[in-house]
């Protein structure tokens, strides 16, 4: 009896293998051969799912965003205060565990790589910027954002904080652990919110 293959699972397995190769060897090491080897597949099997390396790259990055979105949707189902909800969502983006650290590191590598490949690849809209804007408007709608806050400046500041924490967590995880990241985010959100 032929083995039934779940094609979506197989594509995700290949994308995750690409993430591991990127983390281990950088974007320059993310060759089709290295990815196939990491995924435990032949080159032909990999090419069955992804005709080009760029197709795989785009799929792998879409998977990063899809997984972050699913985690955020799960946070939205929890009974949290608006402040707690904002902090919980940010903690699903910044690298506070192995999963988010891998995703963020791969995201940064992808964005840097694509900037040099604008002829054939397009840098996707930054999901983190949109999330940042939405979180600040959510605080404002719930009358929590301080009235003197300028939305454009606060968006840039929180967006910069998220990416800055991510970079430092990747480069120096021993110094910037998940607890310090959480406290820094809480400190910032408290600084822009009215006291209740």
C-alpha cells in the first residue's frame, strides 16, 4: 500500500529545515542541497514541492508570519485586561523562547538577504509594524494611552523597541533573557499608559 504523504506537512518540514540551515550556515549556506539534506529528502523530492530556491524562501518566510499570527490569535481569545493583552501579544513577537528566537533570527536574515535581491524577491510588509500600530490604537480606544502621546512617534518608538530587543536577544541571549525582555516591555507600556 503506498504511503500517504501530507503535502502541507512536508512543505512545512522543508521550510523548517531551511530555517535550521539559515541559523547554522547563514543565507549563503541555504542551498537547495543543504536544505534537502537537512530535511532528509532527495533533491528531486524537494524540487517536487518547490521549483526554485526563491519559492522555498518565500514559503518559509510566510510560514514564520503565519505561525506568529496563530499565536497572536490564541492570545486574543484569553481573558486579559487591555494592558495585559498588549504585553502578551508583543511577547509572541520578540524572542523570549526557542521558537520566537528562531523565527526572528530567520526573519532578520531573510530581510537582509532580500534587500540585495530586489530584482526577483520582494520584501513583504513588516507584520511587526502593523501589529505595533494596531496595539497602540487599541490602547487609545480603551482610553489607556496617555493623551500627550503622539501616535506616529509612539509607533516608531515601540516598533524600534520590539526590533531592538529582538536583535539584542539574538546577539546576547545570556544578558537579555526572557524575564528582562518582559520587564522592559512592561516598563515601556506603563510609561505610555495612564495609571488605572
